[in-house]
């Protein structure tokens, strides 16, 4: 049988994502790809993959997966969540897998990922990657177009996600030193390209006021609520190109930050663009979290991009051997006297 991870329960939104598909926006095809490229890179490095290998992007509530291969090495990186490995599917023998740590699972084992906290997404990488078709240069799932990933859709119970390897390599497990994924106090922006479509008051409000992520957000765009931004020339323009992180403002005056599955063109004025170095942190935000913007110039944005690229490249140097799980001698434990005395709760004080 082809090696695979079998989906016992799919979670809320689990899709296959890599760095995205580039070079097709002129045909109306979005880039897609991971919301959080930093966590994707970390998960892949922990299992020995290239940083942009396709992995499972898990949003809000995780799946339960069963191993249908001789063995597989897995690792998770991203938002906090309980991750349990069930040997042979036996919940009574479950052991906890720490975030940013690799683990080898055998045939019949299960991995159960709970509800996420402190972030919207995490990534599950498998050593060797997933054996799925490349569509226009990427395995990323684009839900609205129904392409990439597994049949262009989110995973569902009963699916089998094929693995490239039937057996994990015989290497020791590793872990990644502390990785700070907390949101920054400000998300940096560059004004424009249509900042002239907004009043001076609106431009001031954008960086002076706080906004909050709404539940209407998705992989296409993050809808924000807060101070409304007034247009000075109306809220329609001739449609032009959409960049990652574009802050588009429709007629209601509430900004929408466009993310991985963004459309390729849009007809609302774009007041600003979140710099590329801050997009991973933005993609981790959950409904209700605060967003504040800080204006920077192009030179600062380029410097931040270089810094982030260097940081991702340095992650491989922060990977260290994982501590061996503590073993328990059950025979010795059963022979030991673990109770030194007895107490009568009904007896009075001496």
C-alpha cells in the first residue's frame, strides 16, 4: 500500500501549503502558500526537509492522523496546542509531543492535535514531504479555485495524504531552541499606492488608532474593525494589481489586509501595504487580537526583509538533539512502597 497519513478527523481547516505558486498572477491565479512562512520553515527543518517543502497548515483546531507507512518522522511548529502520539492508536498509552520537536511514528500510531491557542495556524511537516501533484509549480491548496493540495480542498475524514517516504531515516530526534512567535506591538506599513484617495484625518487614524481582527477573516483577507477611514475621492478605482499585505479600504471605511489567497487585482483604494517581513506574524493572528500599524519607508522595509531572510536561514543552526523521554521501570515501580502511612480523615487532631 502507498505510504500515507490517514485522516481520522480533519480539524477545522487543514490544507496543504508550501511557499506558493509564482509567475501566474497575470493569468488571475493567486500565489497562495503558507500564512506563516517562518513556522513552515521551522517545521520542515526539524524533519530534514527544505524550508519550503509542502506541509499541512492547520488552522484553529487540529486533526487526528494515523500512520499508514512503515514509519514516518513528523514535527509541528506554530501556535501552541496539545499534540499527543498514540502508540498503535491506544489513547491509554498516549505521550505528549512538544512543539518544535521531531518524532518518529510507526505504522498504526496516531498523532492527535488539539485546539490551537496563541495563534491561528501551525504546520505539520513529514520527512521527505507529501507525494501530491505539483500544480503550476506548487502543491499549495487554493480553495477558491479548487487546485493544488489534495484535490484542491481542505482535508476531510477518510482522506489519505500520500507520503514520499515509506520509512523514516535512522537519525536521532531534534528540537528547535526557543522560537518567539508572539505578535509585534506594531505591524509596519508603507503608504500607498492610493493613499491620495483618503483624507488627512484618515491617514493619521491609520497609525494612531487600534484595530481588531474580526471572525470574517480568512486566508484571502484579514478584515479589521476599528476607526473608519474616510475616502476623499470615493471608494472605487480602476482595478489594479494586489500585492501581499495590501491594505484595501472598501466603502464602509474598514481596512482589509490581503493575505496568501488574495485576488490578483482589486478595485478599492489601497491605503497602505504591510511589509513582507511582518506578514508571517500577521498571518498568525486570531479573531479579537489587536492590530496597530506603524509607518516606515522603503529602505526600512527592505532592511527588515533581509533581516528576516537571514533569521530563517539561521534556524538550522539552532536545531539541537532532543532530550530522550524519561523511561519508567514499571517492574521496579510496582515493587516500591509508594505509601508511607495512612490517615483517618474522621479522626480528631492528636
